[in-house]
C-alpha cells in the first residue's frame, strides 16, 4: 500500500515547467477498484518492443559445455514444477538473458544460488524455487505480509521492544509492539512494483540481486552511471550521501553501490520459508522488498513493523515520490523522471490536472514503445474530491477492446490476483497522480528540474518547519 502523510510531499514537474509540491492524505486501506478485468492471455499482454531481449541475440539453446553443466546442476536441485518452469525459461530466452550489471546470465546466478551457501536459516532450494517461479511469471510477486506464528510472537515482541527502547513493563507499549509487528496492510507497493519491473524487464539483474541478498553476505553490489542521477557529479554524490547508500567511486562517471535488506528481513524470510500461506510473500519477495525499501528510506526500514524513518518523509509507512524515483533510478541505472499529472491543493483536495489526457496517453504509450513499464501512483477521492487513498501499480502494455476503447494492461501487487489487470484509459487516466517515465519521453513536454533539487528544497523546508514548531512549543512552555 502506498501510504503518505499529510506532512509528506510529492515533488515533481508539470507541463508548464513550474515545480509543484502537493500533499496526499495518509490512508493505509486500499479501496476496491471497478471497471477492470483480468487477463492471462500472453498475446493480449505483450509489449510491442523490449530492448532487454533485442540488445543481444535471443538465445534458447545451451551452447557450451559449461552452460550445460550449470543447467544440469540447477536442474538436479529442483522439484517437478520448478523443472518445468526452468525449461520454459530456456525456451523463452529468459534463462540465457544477460541483462545484468556484470553481464552474468540468469543461469549463472541460479547456478550460484544452487552451489553456494545461502544465509543461515534459508534453504537454497527455496530461493531457487521462488526465483524461478517469479521469473517464469512476475505477476505472482505480492506485497502481502505473512502472519507471525503465535509460538514466535512473544519472543519477537520482546526483541522489538528492546530494539526500540520500549518499556517491557508497560502494558500499553507492549500492546503497541504487538500491533506493530502484526502487519495487516503493508507499505511496500513501491518496492514490490520495482521488484516486478526488475523481474519483467531485467531478469538476469533480478536473479543477480536475489543471489547476493540471499547469500551469506546478504548484499549485492551495483555499478551505476552518475549521469543517470543528475547532470553534475557532485550533485550525484550529494544524492547518494543523502540517501545513505554505501558507495565508493573510482572515477567521476561511475559509483559502486551496495544494497542490502534490513537486519529484520531475515526474520520475516525465515517465517515465510516455513509458514507461507497462499497469496503471501515468498522469501524472495521479503528480501527484495526490504532491500528496495532500505534504498528509498535512507537505510531506516524495519521489516518486522513495515515502518521506516528517514529525513525526507515524516510518515512511517511507504515511500514518497522523491524516494521512489531515486530507488527506481539506481536499481535500474536509468534516468527516470517522475511527472505529476494531478493538481492537489494544500488540503489534499484534487482540483484539476497539470496536462490534458491526450498528452498523458501519448507519454505512457511512448514509454511502452521504448520497452519500458510505467510505474504510476493513482489516487482515490471522496465525494468532496479529497484524496483518501494512494497506491502504486505498473502499466505493462495497452490495447484496444472490441468497442475501440483504449485499455491499459497493469500489474497490481496488492490485489491477491497473480494475473494482469485491465483498466480502460477513460477510468484510469483521471486517477493517475504521477508516472515514472524515461527522460526522453518527456523532455520536450516539461522543463526538467532534477529530483535532487526539489528533494533538497523540501527537506530544508521540512527541517525549517520542525524547528519553528519546536520553538513555538518552547515559547508556550
């Protein structure tokens, strides 16, 4: 669930070139959607162009003896369903895809998972099965937390209270701790959407991430181009420092980043390894979403409570737009621009749109034609047009129905349905608050203001307001 507080701000660019900051009301309850249908037809869900599979020759055969040996080694570790799935990955060209940061293939990384020790308490067979299943169909990715077995709750509540300096003798604080760790509505829709996008568009990089964060070192390194963050190296360095991502630089063009899940992710992962129910997160989902939440929340995420801290967001759930764009950019190593479409006043009331719907349709279509998925944030309003809910989903394609209406094919990690979901453009476009788009799609429509500029501006404003509030309280006292 995408959850943003009234004091937290979205910051983006509109078609007039003016920087806007708008607030969205906090709401963790996702409202039911209408005017949609589900599709499992692979033809209907096809994106016209995918550079991931055209940048190099699509390979569906094991060419070398080394590849054959790796394939047979992985195969020997799989159950019947996973064997069927990995054969499907080979046939589709995914298994030998090398869309990774180090040019390793999906097969290379599956082999590493199968032959190297995983983090304590997690069997390599589970990681293999989960990874292969997700790559075979990324729509099974979900953000639904699993329940904690009663036999473990007392111990975890005690540990949680210790970590948060809570008074264990205080009944109210103990009850609050119990409620915190029994997560009902997760705030990982941004992270799970990015996870889906990585598995769908960069399968080898997805497998490489999984191999690293499920290994004994529980981290993965990635080299990014600093130009994909800002136009200026020093500004990119500021941004990396601001988000507190561990990194080092060998030159002024690249940075080597280290991504890792939070320390409590392994607890959630071990629970899911033994007690996973239908429609709950896999072990891979747990580790991936924790890692991505750590990136966006300035390394402050807690998998036990699904809460975060951090300097850019006063709310403790989810990621705001600035954080989402940064995470998407560094994980994919692409220059993503988040464009705001809705005009919202200071009372979280929808009062208009920054651009017309035809421009919105064109920009989304242009991104899809480049082979990109489009992660969007949509809103729901009450009778007074006040925003009561926000959520992130991914547009993966579009088509026209039998009546000639434009239909967007989407993925929602919070709908308990492992299939695509379809919305008519007429229904979805008015609900889209923002969309993450490649820079080349919007460069002629908007005056680009880099995310770090607006991020720093809003951070300074927030700190100024906090200091003013503290001073006012002191004066009252």
